[in-house]
C-alpha cells in the first residue's frame, strides 16, 4: 500500500478546503452553474438522473482496510448504504447530497483518499493489473510506476484542460489483465534483449462511441524515460486534439486521422527536445517509490499446510468455489481470493456498507490489511494463506460474496444504465438479472466455460461492451429500449473489437438472444476446451447470425 508523505496529505487537505468554499458559493448563488460545473467535475461530482454521483479515486485499484471502512462509513452516513465498483477500479456513490460532498471529501482525506481528477478533461485514475505484486506471470510490480505517473499527472498545469479525458494503464505480466490496448496510453513493462527494463507503449486506444484498439508507438522505451515520453504524447495531443467536437476530441481520433506513423514522428520530435531534461527519472526515483509501498513478510511454513487439501476433498461447495474464485499466488502456500460482487438480485459491482466492513475485517485477519478492486467489478484479497481459505470462504458465503462464478457467464460487467445515469439510453441492471436467471445453474455455467459478457446502457461504453466476448449495448428507438449485440471482442493480449450481429433486439427479446447465442456456441465448439472466443474466431459470424435471427425471418 502506498503511504502518503506530508506533501501528499497537504495536497488533498487543501483541495477539500477549496471545494468546500466553491460549493458554499454555488449554493448561495455567488458562483454560476457554468463555472461550478468544471470545478465539481474535477472533484468527481456528476449530475445523474436522480441525484449527484460522486466517483472516488482508487489508484490502481488498491485499498487499505481503513480506507474500505471509511467507504462503508460514507455509504451509511451520506448515501443509501452501498457503493458501486466500476470497470476503472474506482468506487461511485449514487445518492450523495451536494451540500454534504465537502464533508465526504474531508472524511476521505483522513484516510489518504480523494476524488481528484476522477472526471473532467484531465488525466484520470491510473489503472493496472489487480493482481500486481502477487501474480506468478509478473515481470515486476507495476504499482510504483503507476504511482510515479499519478504524481506527475495530478494537477499537471499543462494538461489540466485537455481536449477530452485521458486514461493510462500499466501491465507487467504475460497475460494482460489491465486492458492496456483500449486506453489512451497503454504500457507493457518489458525487458529488452540486453536484459534492461523498459516499456512497450501503445497509444490511441479507447472504447465509447468510436471504439479503437491502440497502436504500438514504441517497441522499447528505456525505463527512466517514462514521464518524458508521456509528456511528449500529451503535448502533441493537447496541441492538435479536436476541441470543436467532443465526439472527435479523444486522442484515438487524432491518431487515426493523422496516421500512426505521422503521429509517432511528431511524438518522437517532441520527445527529443525534452527527454534529457528534468522529467528524466533517476534510478533512485524508482527505488524510492518502491520504498513507499509496504512489503509483507510471507510465512515459509504456509506451504506445509495439509488442511486445505482435506477440506477440498470433504466439501464439494468449497471445492467449487476454490476452482473458480482462487488463483495461485507467486508465494507457495498463499492464494489470491476473488470476492464476487455478482450475486443474484444485486447490481454487478454493488456492495453494502456491512459487506465492506466485513471484507475489511477479513483483509486485516487474513490478507495484510489490503483489498484490490478489479476491472470486472469484483474485489480481491491477494495474500491469503491456504490454511485460512476455508474460514474466509465461510465468512464470504455468509455475506453473499462467495458466488463461485469468477470468469463465468454470470460474472458479467454492467454499467448502472437508466437506473441512475443521465446519459443512458436503456436499462442494464434488469437485463443483467435476466441473464443471471437464465444461467444461474452453476453446472450450466461450467459447461459453457470462461466467457466475458459486457453490457453498457449507452454508447459511452462504461461497461466495455465493445470488447466483450458477447457485448450488449443499450440504444433508444423512439423512446423504447433496444439492445445491439456484438460477438468476438477481447481486451486482453489478443485485443479486438466485437462484430455486430445485425438488427437490435427489443427489451423483452435480449435475454432470449443471449441464451440462443450460448446454445449455438455449445453446438458449434469442437471440444469442451474450445472457448467461446476461439470458437467464434474459427467459425465466424455467419452461423450465429443465421440462427439468432431465424425465427424473425420465419415470422416475416
């Protein structure tokens, strides 16, 4: 866990004082709405359908138990007793009262948290792999690099008013769990042939109205040149990005319209002028940042435990949970535990204050007091001894947080949709529940195997539908809710955008359409080991399209 120094703390404390005064002046009529809008957005405050929505920053998805308890306190005291984890590893409160938001920010600051730059046309929350530091396939821990970037980006005067929002993600593993190729800048930490650490840099990715897979800007960027290269990319974008049309203002549009080669030339030219200046990191900078993170003492004797194997053999429900919700840790005798926020009857990503407090208690007892938020709207206890797994599972089961569905069909991503969002065209939470109901039987889900279903209530794509193996997009047709479906997307190493199946489906048809797609896949796959994505890429759209629209054609 990154530990604030005095400068960090004073920065967030000062922001609380500033926003308290800005809010007071707005509510008293001294500050016009058009001026307050930009100020509230820089503090994570949106206007939604029924109430303000406050987005809390969770840098690279890492929370301490004290911070999670504070989020529980805020949910109870200022909201409707729950919070919502997003695909950006942040947490949102959907019902805060505007006049009390400064008090929320003050409470957050007391546990080294804030809502700075979680919205607005600025550099947003830096994200990374939710298994950072514990993954077996990791080259180095990317979080110190994320923190260096976060500090460079916070209140950066030159990039405080970008053409549009800007998102950066880091990965350092063989399997990309941070979706780096659908970010404005995506960074893969690598070693070159000489064994030197550095970065492969992708630029111009993004989802939303115009989804685009990022292009490789640099095969290898030396480790100490991280910030100067970022600065060069942002300068070119800030100078040339569209400001006359918000739908064409993202860097992905600039890269596409300029051409990757020409854009690369401009970045390299800019970088040449600044790469040996003040932004060049020193080896000591990286080592210092690593020292600001806690290091845990793992018990070598943890691997000697025999009770875990015995409990797996005795309890089939525990074994089913272990199969889906546990991942092997880099340290023998420890496991990574996924806490599922995808139970039936609950909006994906939602968690109550009681559950937050209980997860914080589990983290203190069994996982060094840390919790991670994932890109799939779940939580992680990253450092649990295998001897403790049965007890942890029992407690999670009591809390409704032990659904054994990680990576399966009901572990779907879903934005709030029309239930909350003023931008949404269609509901998503209700559709998610209907899909859950169709596939709630775990045996059926295991037959289907790993699959990523992702749903958004509008073109902004907060549910990442464009890169879902099955993507669902809510659209408005003359005041009615309809849903477009795409197949074959991926946000991982083999990043790709999904292909649209054809005409959209009415609200009462969409669950049937998803069920039919799954049935077609089960018939077409060449073995139980062939995933949905592999099957789709082998057979293509034609057999799916023909059959999911067959009944419609017959009735016509």
